[in-house]
């Protein structure tokens, strides 16, 4: 039996007297077995089951939504057409602005002269069948040329320019047009009209809302006929309306000549172009 020297077993279990030893880590070294009590986690199993059910529900819902969307996309067939509707109308309101001018170096004398011309114009209008409630006299405008700092001193023009406007507003557009042709009688009496603004009469059509429903129905019918022709060539049928845009109503002159405006003509043309998208079956 070999001799064992200096074997001190008490130091082996005394942490203060035992020398420090560094041992290499051995992954194969057995670990002490700790016997812990087992607990049955029934709530965890319930949560797991709920999560599985929720996941399956989301998966099935996503499948049906995706399937329906795919079917809808594969079955989409539409056609976009335009429907035109036009209607000839007549102006129902005329506004005639008669702007006349008097000049002179004496403002009081010029004012009396323009007042006398206003009386002549009113008598002319009443003689042609206009009522007083159809005639409106605007304010008197006075322009002193000496107040203009850019006026040349050597000019011999009249100092004062007086301007006034009489407005006739009537629903009898034919009477306004015929009286306008007689306005030369006023010029013969020395009345000078200011024509810087083009035609003095504006003929207006104010009953657009009354014809809108019928015109929209005609435009829709016209668009449906165009869609039916397209469907016939593609072996399909016209379905319901998917999207519609009624378009903008335009009032145009009846005679579309160069520089013609609808306000200068009694007869007009109302036009609307509707854009409609139909389903094809």
C-alpha cells in the first residue's frame, strides 16, 4: 500500500483553508439532479387552444376574401362611353346698359345737359313699351382732367367728363332687340354713347335648372346606345352603371361664328357631355 503523506482531510472541506483551484470546464461532467415538483399549467393549454382557433379563423377569412377578390378581378369587364345631349333654347332675360357721356369746361352746365339727356332716353324707352320698373338710372360719374398730373398743359380738351348709365332689364328680349335697332334716333338728338365695352345688350338664359333632368336622361340614353353597340361587337351585354360623371353644362351661341359669344345672341344652344362606365356581362 503506498504511503500517503501530509494528507489533511479537514482542509478539503474547509473553504478558508482549502487552496484555490481552477478547474477547466468539462461539458461532459455530470450535473447534480434536482428533483423539482411539477405543476400542471391548465391556463397555458387553454391559451394555446384559443390561439390556434384564432389563427385558423384568420387564415380561412383571408382565404375567402382573397378568393372573392380574385374572382372579382378576373370577371371585371367594363366599357366607358360618352353621351351627348344638346338643346336649342332662347334667352329669357335681356340687360341693356346705355352709357352716355357729356363733356365741358363748366361742370354745372354739363350736369344740366346730362340730366336733360337722361330724360330724353327715358321717354324714348317708355315710348317703345318699357315700364318704369324695368328702367334703372345709375349714379353720375364726374372726371376732372385737371386733377390728372400726367395731362399735358397745352391740350385744349374739355376739363370735365360726365358719365351716366341707364340700365334696362326686361324678359321681353324681342322688344329689347327691336328697340336697340332704333337707338340711332337718340344719337340724332346729340346723345353720345360710350361703346368701349362692346355690345351694350346681354341676352341671358336663366332656366337651365328646368332642362337639366331631361338633358341628363338624354345623355345617359345616348351613352347606353354607344355601350350597346360596343357590347354587340364583343359578344356581351350591357349591365348596370358602375360610375357616372354628368359633365358640365355649356351654353353656346346658336351660330358659332368667329368671335361670337352666347350673350350677344338671343338663340342659344345648351350642351352636356356625360361620361358613363357600364358593366359588361
